[in-house]
């Protein structure tokens, strides 16, 4: 398979507000794509469309060869579930389940979906917590964690289902500056392991470091995309330059 | 106040308190599930169902509980044609009134609990592959009950005190015994004893709900 995500002429309107205007791009296996752009340019909407948190108005989304939407027509409910199951998502505000411990957060979905044995699920949650550096927090409730710790739990939770693709929507925007590093380190490690990722971020240095490709969105369109060297070094468009300079 | 007298009237009064406690337990056990079902109905995509739930809540909360009790105990049998089949035992009729009334209040409490849950919870569950039903069961309900707990505690304590309305439909209970003793013995003591018994009941409830809140603190 040579594309993980193929998006063609994606359109999305909220009522009369056109938020995405024929957005097209594709992501290859193992690629880390960073999406940058001003507030309101449609970055979150684009990401949410991929996992069917938004219903798009037109265009196609194909995940690993399987069409989620084709020319505005969605697949059946059970196909949608299987297709989106290959993707994990990490939210700006973590969205951890407050009534479950850290371990409970990780294990809820796999235990509910029953695709693996309980022992395997428990072993995996232990491994993943160790991987994000929170082995000692397994039995703690989210309310007792710092923002950076919460986001690392959220990443581990997403990894529990072995996603082929991880989507991040501003994973560090809700964090105090001194806590962003620990989260970015985990994401960087995933990039090193060739996880396919789309990361919406305002952290320009991080995007430049980690991403194989940068997509610059503006006013509901992909204004410009290219390697970090191209986008940060010699942006083609004036508006890209303006956006990068104001940050 | 004479200690022997207190001992002497306490027997019959505790007898009356048994009715009070029984009513309380029946109403709590049935009105909480009822309220929960009504909450789900009110949220339903089926418009008639949602409309029914909202009307029910509106009527039960918008009219006096005393009126509802009088209606169930003395009004139902007066309905033309079907009335004769609706002559219920007074205690049963009153329990029905209490259950329907408190069910509406619990429905509102649970609805508030649902509204307080961030939509990110639904989104996270969906992206993790949980169905709507699984999300409701495993993510939403636990949080809803937690949020609702203090209000449920308040409502329960109100219920203890509202059981005294049985007096108005002439079902013998704690207050009824107290009033009888006051009239018979020309002393205020039975009212004081009744007050202490109510206080003990609300104290037990308060401690119980405090313990529940501590247990489900999620810290
Ligand atoms: N549910 C919604 N209903 C109506 N309008 C919406 C909705 N969600 C987003 N929008 C609008 O769509 C546009 C794009 O929003 P989006 O959240 O995708 O932008 P963004 O690039 O992620 O911005 P930010 O950097 O602030 O997160 C905005 O104008 C926003 O107000
Ligand atoms: Mg956004």
C-alpha cells in the first residue's frame, strides 16, 4: 500500500460557512506531516473529518485504500467503524475519562471491544505507560496529573488499539510552556518509530524538527506544502511568510 | 419533660416511623430508576417520546405535591367510568404520587448531570471505537451519577420530610402518632420526639451520601 491517507477535494461547510474548500493531500506510510496555519483556517475540522467526528459536505477520504467517503457519499456504518478504527486521535484538551484511573483509561476500549485477551491488554497498558514514562501513575486518577502527564496518558491510550495512523490536534496548546517538552519527546519517539502521523501544531520548532512535510493551511485551503526546509527556509507565498514571521 | 413519658410514647411513635421509612425506601428505590428512564426519554431522538418526558416533568414539578397526593388518594376513584377500578389502598396511592413526583425531580437532576459532561468525552470514546451504547454505559453514566450525587442527596433529605404529607391523606405515620399524643396528653413533648426522629433519619442519610461522595471522588 503506498498511501495511508488520500484526501481529494474535501469540502466542509457549517451551514453557509465554508470551512474547507476542496482540500487535497495524501500521506505515505511512516510519514509525519505537520499542519500549521492561522486560527480558524480549518485545521481541526480537517483532522476531525478523517476520523468521522465531522461529516464532510463533499469530496473523498480514502484510508489505506478503503474509502470512508467517496465523492461525498459515506460508506456504511460498519465500514466506517472498521476504517476509522485504524486511526487514533489525541486532543488538545486530552479528553481523559475522569472516572477511571490511568490504567482504566488505557484499558477501557480494548476491554470493551474484546478483540484481545485481558492478560494481553494488561501487559500492553503496562508497557505503554512505561514507554510514556508514567509507569508509577497506573492507579492514579487523571485529576491528580499535570497537563503534560495527562497528554502522555492520552497518547498511550490511543496507542492501546495499535493504530496505523495517529492524529494530533494541538497536543501541547493547553499546556504550560515548561510541560510541552515531555509530550513532544513522546511524539518525536513515535516519529522515529515510523508511526504515520498528522500533527496540527503551533510549535514551529517542533514541526521543523520532526515533520517530514509541512502543510500550511489558510482560509480553508492548503495554501502551501513542502519539506520543512522549503516552508521555513524559502516559503513560496507572501502569506506563508507573514504567518511564520508573526509567530 | 418527663423521661418515663418519652419512653412510653416512643414505642408507638417508632411504629409510625416505620411507615415513614417504608415509604421513603419504596419511593427512592422506584423514583430514581424512573427519573433515569425519563431522562433518557427526554434526550431521545423520537420527538413524541421526548415531548412526553418533558410534559411529565413540567406537570409534576409545576403542581404541588400535596395536590398530587390528594389526586391519587381521593381524586382517582371519582373519575367517571374507570374510577371504581382506581380505588387503591391509601398507602399505595400515596406511594404512587410520591414516586411520580420525585421521578420528575430526579429526571431533571440527571438531565443536568448529562449536560455537564464535556462533548470531548463522547468524541474520545467514539474515536476509541466505542458504540453509542457502550459510551453511554461506560463513560457517560458513571460521570452523570457522580455529578448528580449532591443533588440526589438533597432530594432524598427533602423526601424524608415530605413523607409527613401522609398526614394530609390520613395514612398513619410518625407525625400522625405525634399529633394524636399531643391532643390526648396535653403536652408538646411528642412533637419534640418526632422532630428528633426526623433529625436522626436525615443524619443517617447525610452520612450515607457523604460516604458515597467520598467513595466516588475520582482522586
Ligand atoms: N461545529 C461548528 N459549527 C460551526 N462552525 C464551526 C464548527 N466548528 C468549527 N467551526 C468554524 O470553522 C472554522 C474552522 O475551525 P477549525 O476549528 O477547523 O479551525 P482551526 O484551524 O483548527 O483553528 P484553531 O487554530 O483556532 O484551532 C472556524 O471559523 C470555526 O468557527
Ligand atoms: Mg483547531
